[in-house]
């Protein structure tokens, strides 16, 4: 097993099916222009082969399917069905929820038990201002349908002072009422937010989020796994839980076990590093030769990991959440 000098190893894999997205969230892209698929994206078979090899070479235990928006990829159905046969400890999905109702039968039949839905506002007008696309009612309908199907939902919200700070409490109330675990995600110094004034203007810290929640609820921090990205809090007398991913306030880099594959076949070991490692030739090799080459690339990717979150110009949408 490949381990670095402070004991980090790769355990969690994020696979971006496509760079394309039907939204253009203003914290993800600067100009409102939706991103398209990469010109040389891997096929479903090639991405599956990459996951298969990484499970063997790195001991990957958990997989999250991401994008762009994974549900708009024609590869989604086939890739999901194949990776569910690998015997991974957990397979989950992150989506903006716009097509969740449309894909729910596929998701159910493959046995997905957990879905993260990115949702930054419960106000239809504000929702479209942030996402620069989409239909909030359809997202809410998809969430309701998934809950009825017995699928566990987490909602990811990125609070921003100029956009949706006033919705920190309403979003929590919505989630508590439905037994949904809410994840507040601190704005990340990524892409166009790595420079300029937008990040400083809109960044809402974990402390500010907790202060706002404390206006209405009592809460206390609870234990989480050592490599968790979130700090988790229990609300009141068993009202529910919420989490905060404190990229800036309490970086989790020293315990990070995450590895990412972009849709065009590059391996990324760290969000604070633009270094990437090409997998395209490896997925075509026989298993023995592929594993030898892959081990070298994994050592390089693990070496890319930083000790604290520094941000990068790499756009998150290209490499998944």
C-alpha cells in the first residue's frame, strides 16, 4: 500500500464522468458560460477500467461519481452499473438534482444508497441567480422522490455573504424537517476565486455559520472519522445533524485520503496542486503492466498533497467535487 511520510494514503476516489454541466454557478465559473465536455473524455469502459486498477493498486474503498453534472453524461447508466459490481465499500453520487427524477429508476436499480445534492437556495429567483440555470421545483421534486425511495440525501450549500447568507437557517430548517443532513461548504479559493476580491467579499467562515445557527438552535460537535472533510454537529435534542466543510477555517489536508480522476483521464492527488498524472495509456494495458505503471503515478499523486489548503487556479468543475 502506498503511504506518505505522515501516514496519508488513498482511500476515497472521485470520478468525474464529464466536465459538462447544465448550470454555471457563479462560484464555479466567472462568466456565466456553461462548460462543455472535454474533447477527449474517456469512455465509460475506460473510466471503469481506471477505477478497477486503482482499487487494486491503491486499495480504494469508496467511490463518488461527480462531474460537471454526472446525470447529463450518456456514460452514467453503464458506468454506474459496472462500478457497482466491484465490491467497493461505498458508491455515492453528487448531482445538482435537476435530472434526479429522470434517473431515479437507474439509480435505484443499481443499488445507490446515498446521494449528495448541491443546492444553494430555496428561493427560485435567488436559485437561478446563483446557478444561472435550472428549475428549483424540479430539483425539489427529485429530492422528494429520492427520499420516498429510501435513498439517503445530503444537501451541499455554499454560503456567500452577497448571495445566500440569509438562507443559512431556512436551509437547515428545510433539511431537519426531512431528515436530510445539510453540509455547509466554505467557499473555496479555486479557479477565478483564487485571485481578485470576490472570495474575500463572499467568504463565510465556519464561525460565522455557527453564530447564525446559534441564533435559533443549540448544537454540539460530534466525533467524525479521522479522514472526514466535515465537522459535524448534532442539533438540539436529536433534531438532526449538520456538517461544515471548513476548507479555510479548519483545513483537513493532513488527513486527506482523496484521489480524483478527471473525465479526460488525468489523476489529481490534491486540489491545491495543478499537477496531474495521465492515465489514458494505462487503461489500455494488460493488468500486470498497468499496475506497475500506475503505482509510479500514485506515488507522484500522493506526493502532490499539501499540508494545508492553498487553493489553485484549477477549476473544480473539471475534476469533480
